[in-house]
C-alpha cells in the first residue's frame, strides 16, 4: 500500500471516532502522531552516531516504547496513557539554558497539540497503520512528501479564507532566482509548513562538500510560524530533511518591535509568502514606526522585511495586486522600499495560482537592499495554451517558469517583459500596478475581477477608518 493510501486509511479510521470533528482536527491528530514517530526514528539514528547521546523524549514516552508493538496497549489503557501521561509529561518538560534545543522543539510542538480521539481501540488501529511507514529508511523518508502533499490537500478544504500554502513551482522559482549561497542565513518569517525553507535547503545541499559545510547548513535555515499546526508540520518536514534541530520559532513575527532588531538578528536572504487579506490584532501596529502603521498583515510583513535584511541582503516575497496599486500607508511603504532597495523585478502571476484558496491576483517581488531602484522590470507569466486560469485540477507547473529563467540574465523587452523607470513610477505616485504595454488588446478594458478586487479593498479600508473613528469617539465619551 502506498503512503498516501495508508494516510487515507488512517483518516477513514479517525472519521469513526466521536471525538474528532472535521478535517482540521483529523490533520492535527495525525501530525502529532507522525511527529512522535519521526522524532523517534531520528533519535535511533542519533544514538547510533553518538554513544553518549541522551534521549530527548523520556523512556516510556518514545514511540518505540508504547506504539511500535502492534499488539501493545489499546482501548481505555491506551487512552489513559496518551491523555494523562504522554501529553502531560511532554507539555510539562522542565527545561533550562542547559537543555538541548531539540527538547525545546518537542515541548513547543506539544504545548499546542491535543488528543482528540475518544476511542483507544480506534487509536490503536491508527497507530498500527502508521507503523507500516518506516522513517528510518531513506525510501520511506522521501515518501514523506506524499504524506505532506496529502495533508496540504486536506488543509485546503479545512483552512479558512486567506490561509493557503504556496505551490511548490512558485517556491522553487523564487528560491532559484534569489540563489542562496552556503553560509548565508535564509529566513521565512511566515513559514507555514516550511515549503520555502525546504526549497532553500535542497538548493544549498548541492553546495555541501564536507562535514564543516554540513554544520554550516544546519545553522542557516531559519523560520517563524504563528499557528500550531503549520509549525508542527514545518518542524517535522525539516527533521526529515536531515536538519537535526530545526531553527523554527513558534511565534508571531509581527509581535516584536522592529526598532529592537540588532545587526546580529539580520539575515542575508528572506523568501516568503506572508498572509494577505488579514487584519492584525490591536497592539501589533505600535511595533512599527508611525508612518508605516496599518492593520493589513501583508504590508506589515513587507516593512518587517526591510528591517530584517542585512545591508547587502536579497529577498523574494509574494504580494497581492492590492499592494501594487494601494495608496495611503502603502504609498509610504513603497516610497521607502524604492529608496532603500533595488526592486529589480516584479513577476505578475495570472489568476488561479493559489486556487482554491483565493482568486486574488498575486505578484512575486524580487529585491536587493543597499541601493535605490532605478528601474523595475516586469514579467507577465503567461497561462499555458488553452487555459483561462489555473484551477485546483490544473495547477501551475515547475517547467512553466523556464520562460522567466531563460530571460532572467539576458533581459530584453518582449511580449511578456517590459521595464519602467523610477521617474515614471514617481509620476504615478508609486502605483506599481502597470499593465503590459506589449499586449495592448488585453489591456484595453480592465477586467471586472480587478474592478471588484479594487472595490473590495477600498471597502475594507473604509471600514477600518470608520472603526477607528468610532473607537476614537467612544474613548472621548461621545455617543
């Protein structure tokens, strides 16, 4: 049976359990179990390599101790063990500055995990199915990608609007064009399930020649993720890609004041697809200088990027059309961006790249810190022949980006590519939503989707302003 078929069987078993309600809980249940099994497989490896290795997960709680034997504990005994011993002890691990970083990862994973299953018998059936996967073998570890893709597909239907994951062809293209070099620190501060980090890791592995290079690689892949489930997936994913102690923080990147960042905190490369369409909670805005304060999540992440990149740093970020044509605070952000960074390329993606999560049109912005923008090259990514847009069943493919790659180092204007001077952008008051002048027929009439999108963004902005006015009047005691 294939790994994806095994996972489907596991989820079918979970559907029979009265405690597991919906896809999101099924995925969460599955992921903490996979994490424990994967971590135990890695601990077996570490024990073989190092005779003095001290296990992170205490004896009795390791997967091999209570789950590996298909004839092991089941029913109420298993349920009692998981709820009252396993979870309790892993959540309450006592750690200090001398504790292994791996121990902090285990504790962070379990702090926000829960056992939703109410039937110990069904849980034993799930465990026995997972035991068919052997994460100590290279073959099955590579097949984890099947599990990962399965889980991501399920997250598509379980997630809320605005929660989506970047298609692999897009992450691959962005990482390839930014071209990380061994020794450079690579960060995704909204890393989700770790797609960009794994792409960067695979890109850098090709440069590893010796043990010292491997040590360098272990230290240079960095991530931050706010939500528990994607965080757990990202950590598991990196462990399976041989990062022994993933440097991923379970945190909200926007919750730290940008003025507090010191040179040691800065990185060489940022590759990211921050959440957009979201509104940040009260109190987050004050972490940013007044002229950049906004509740729009994507805008704040772009400002954060400006503070976190080293002076010679490079970045690639996914942003919606709304940022390109937006005004107000967005204009101020764009002005700073173009003065302090070389925004050398904007790849305009067609509709449906993020289907089925969102229909919003998106762009890939590539930039370098340390020199001002003199001109911006635009590249309009064409849909494959016969496509009206991408869909869940007709997704964007890796080979499609060969067009951009062939053009990248030998830039000439063509039917897909054009450049715009900084003078022209200033005349437009920093409106970066510039249509392809080499395809006039398509640009004669703005699409109804774009008009609706602009109206929607303006209505959201108006609502924010009205709420701020109401709150201000309320604070002053005016009814």
